[in-house]
């Protein structure tokens, strides 16, 4: 997912996406440990997306980005 798409999402959606990605990463790591993972690049792609989501969430926390519906 592109960073621009992540920046259009609100905090609730970002937290839900973060939880989904963390769960997916855990499942991918289990698959890799059991040697059932076909494409090893999915782990790095998932980790990158998690980092991007955390960055956007941190922007909300620092006040660099105003949540939708609030006064700007």
C-alpha cells in the first residue's frame, strides 16, 4: 500500500490495519519456520508496510497530522 493511501486513512483504520499486518507477519514467520513459505519477500514487504503505518500514526501523535473531523 502506498504511503499516500495510508495518509488518507484515519487513526482507527490505521490501527486496525496495523493489527492485521502484525498478525500476518506472525503467520508468515511461522510458515517460514515450517518451510512452507513460497515467497520470502512477503515478510520484508509486510515489515515495510508496518513501519509506514507506524510512521503515519506517529505523525498523528506528534500533531503533524490532524484527524479528520477536527478543526485544522
